C-alpha cells in the first residue's frame, strides 16, 4: 500500500482486511492465495499476484513510468536493499512466531539466532542507509521492516547507537505514503 500511495493509484484498489496466521489457515484468503500469505492482489481479470515484490513492481509499472524501480546501475542498489528489507521482515515474522509460542515450546537457540540476525541487519542498515537522498523500492522495504520492528519488537531498542538510521527512518515514516498506511493490530497475538 505504501507503493500504491507513492504511485497515486490507491483509488484503483479495493482493500480487503485479511488476517494471515501461520498455523491457522484463512479459507477466504486461501481462495485467492493458497499460500495463506498477504499481500495478494487480485486483478480485474481475476488473476492473482502474490508477494510484495511482484505487486510493487506491477504497481510501479501501471503508468509506464518506473519511479520506485530505477533502471541501470541504480536498479541493482534498489533491488539489493529491497531484498535486505524484505528478508529482514521475513526474519522478524518468524522470530515473532517463535517468541509467541508457549514458553515450554520455545526453541531458545532459534530465538537467540533470530535476535543476532536482527541486530546484524540493523547494524548493516545503520552503516549503509543514512545519507541516502533518493527514495526507491529499497527504501520502501526497509522502511516497512523498521516500522514492523517498532510495532512488534519495542524491546529490541533498535535506535540505541543507530541515531543516523533512526533519523533516516523518521524522515521515511513522515512521508504521506507511510502516514497513510500505519500497521494496525487486528486482534491477533501481540
């Protein structure tokens, strides 16, 4: 939805609130996406695009003018950062799932491994991201991942020692596209 706002196409999209829980398949969601994952975009011809990466590139190409997916050498930088942001978000979702299991079922080695990977990713982002002037799909993915950290991992205190990254994120989070798309809790486990 951040990309839809950036591209000015939100009025062309009908949003359907859906809940996707790893261990509780949602039949309504699975009718469109058998992977039981969000997001998915059902096109006018009823074909379905799954996965943020595909949906974002589709939305960016709607008017024929790529804006968020640059061309040439800049494309590889944008896609590299997009992959890091998307991978970070994937890691956070799996980590959250593990943390929400009953304590007697925790795999502490996994929880610690996820924590180490999250900290290493935050350190990489703090080294690579601040100072960027452009805004592209890599910034969207990283901004969304950091918003999720704020929403679900307050105990991570990711801003500590990463002031430049925090300031970068605050600028991104103030963009109208991010302001219009806050993360909300639909009543699932915190």
